[in-house]
C-alpha cells in the first residue's frame, strides 16, 4: 500500500513536470511563429476554465448573482466576447489544435539534437557449483549511447558498454571487468542523401505550425464576428419585443377611442370590431416576439459556452451606441480592397505555400526512385587485461571497419506509384491556388456589395419610419376630427407600416455592422486579440477603429 501511494506521488510529480516542460516549449514555439506569421504574438494558453470558475473570470465581470430569480444579468459586448473566448468549447478545441502542432514540432526538433540513451542493470547471483560449494557475486551492467543525425543524412552513434563483476564476490579470485567504446557513422550517398530529404519532416513541421497559426487567426476572426452577430441579434430581438409592445399599446388606446366614438355614434360597430381584432393580433405578435427573444437568448448562452442555468442577456445600451454611430462609410475602393485581400489573406498565403510543399515532396519522391547506397564506418575499442583500467590503450583491442552497401532498385513499384501521386497532388495544389484566388475576389466583391446595400437600405428604412410615423399621427388626428373617408382600417394599416419600419431600421443597422466586419475579414484587415478586442485597419495608413 505504501509502495502504491509512493508510486502515485512520484507519477503525479513527474506528470506535472512533464506538463510544465511541454507547455513552456510549445508556448515558446507558438509565440515565435505568431510573430513570424502575424507580426505580433498573443498570451496563448490552453488552460481550461471550468464551469464552476466562470463566475470569477475577472473583477469587472462579477455579475453572476447567487440568486438567479432576480432577473437576467446584463453583460456588455466586450464582456460577452471575453467570456466566449474563455468558455466556448469549439474555440478551446481550435486552440488545442494549434498547441498540438507546436508539440509535434518539438518532437521533430528533438530528432536533430543529440539523443542519449542508457541502461544500468544490477544483479545478485547465487550459484551452486557442486560439492556443497556456493558462489555468490554481484555485477553491474551498464550501457550508454548518444546518437546524432546531421542534415546530410549521416547518423553518428557513440556508445560505451561496461560489465563489472568486481562489485562483491564470495570468491576473492573472481575479478572481471570489461568495457567497450564504439563509434559508428552511416552516410547515405544516393537515396535519402542531403538536406532536402533529411530535413523534410522538420521543415514540414515548422511550416505546419505557421499554417495552424494562420488558420487559428482566421478562425478567431470568424468566431468573434459570429459572437458579435449573436449579441446584436439578441438586441434586435429585444428591440422587436419593445416595438411590438408599443404597437400593442397604441392599438389598445386606438380601440378605446373607437369604442368611445361608437358610443357617441361617430363610427360603426364593425370598425370597432376591427380595432378589437387588431389589438388582439398585436398582443399575439408581442407574445411571439418575446418567445423568439427567449429562444435567441438561449442560443446566445450556448454559443458563449456559458452554463445553461446562468440567466444573462445583452446590454441594450450597446444598440444605442450603434445607432448613434450609424453606418460609417468604408473609406476605400473595391479595387484597393481586392488587392489588399490578395496580398494579405492568410489562407491564400497558406495555400500558395502548400503548393511549394507539394513541389518539394515531388523532388523527394523522385529521390526515392534511386538505389540505396550507404557508406558505413565503425570503430570499437575493447578493454585490455588490466581490469582496473578497462579502456587503457595498452593491451586494448581496436577494431576498424568500413563498408559500402548497395541495394539494387529491382522493385520500385511502390516508389513509382508514390512519385506519380506526388505529381498529381502538385497539379491539384496549383488548381487550389487559382480556385481560392477566385473565391477571395468573389467574397470581397460580395461583402463590399452587402455593406453598400445595407447602408443604403438603412437610410431608406429611416425615411420609411419617419413617413410611417407621420402617417400614424395624421390618421389619428383625422379620426379624432371625424374626417370623412378616414376609418379604423387606415389607422391599422399605418400602424402596421410603422411597426415594420421600426423593426427594419434595427435589422438593417445590425446587418450593416455584421457585413462591415465580414468585409474587413475578407480583405484580412480585421485584427482580433486573445481578449476579444478587435479593430479594423485600412490597407493604407488610415485606421478605422470600431472601439
């Protein structure tokens, strides 16, 4: 039991040490590759935040009350983004993919460093030699070696082995000690020779981390845009609830006025019935709007990665800030945007470098068609007769050996097929570059048009809301004045037009905000950090900040 407990403690200690060492090396690689690929680095970590710890993420976010019955807790957009980057499961998974690529690189780098190996074995021997004689002795066997692979493909191994029997023995005459020092060098001369082949796995691992850094940066931009969209869609749904409620109240007041006019015999009964029906219909729309808002709120919490029991909602003030700012012009032409995308898109850089990888692998596959011709040189020094000096030059035995090994390329079908596949993969990569180029240009044009359309539509909806509001006021005054030709149906139609315009204004403002972010994402001018802060950068010296 004590042994098991001690073993568990040792295992835990070694495990914690291994984790810390792996993290330190992998995080260092990620920081280096981020600076190389993006021009800056983040405070990267894959440490998980348990659900139970989400309540204490930061001093500014102590909004999770113990009593959940007091109503939803309002969080700002920046708090929502910070929470999602810590708690969202998909985001954490993508961070782990980047970490694992860096971890793989540590293994490939290790292959080209001196690799030590060693083993020590201690034995106690009791030997019944007959006639009642018993011989006892102890021995220690030791092996130590170091291997180094060089960029040329050469592999050098230096080893030392010792066998000592003079540890203790029941027979004082038993003395034995031996040692051997060996050195071997293997250098390929045809197949697998040179840096192109030897360093390929290391080279590809280095590039794979760069690719994953870019992929993660693009994913984080997409992720933040989605969360911003979720946040504003919640506010849009909440605004729709408020619009429906105000419409319902206006129709209720209109119904009361219609009933008063009916009592004064100034309007017909059927028009009052119309007013009552539309009041009921408005209340039903308000109830449906509340249901839609609650559904969007549930989806919002799930996308943030929050525990489902936490009752949180978006801050309506964020929508007011959006309204005050309004749709800002992009400030650059479509031609400049397209060029910025082709020059800076991280995924386009990656696909072009993947084409380079395929070209390099084709050369390696061509090398694999060559015969294997290796040169081997070996040296071994064994101990002499002096047991106390097992590797003393005098009396020691030295062995030298050199050889050339040639494997004739009699069967290369597998290599031939691999070579042909490599040719096809290269052609496919070339097509991928052209296809992504066309997709990037189409995406830039699409998002550019969407931004322009949303901005114009927002201006149109503002005018429509103003006209609808004037129309409602005019119809109400005419009804109160008893003007002929104006009835309850006119007021209901004006009310519906106002409600639709109010909802459309908010919808188009949100659409414009999301379209603008997607446009800057399409031209690789949207920067997002690990805390969820973002800003837009124009392809010139001008920077348009959202915050």
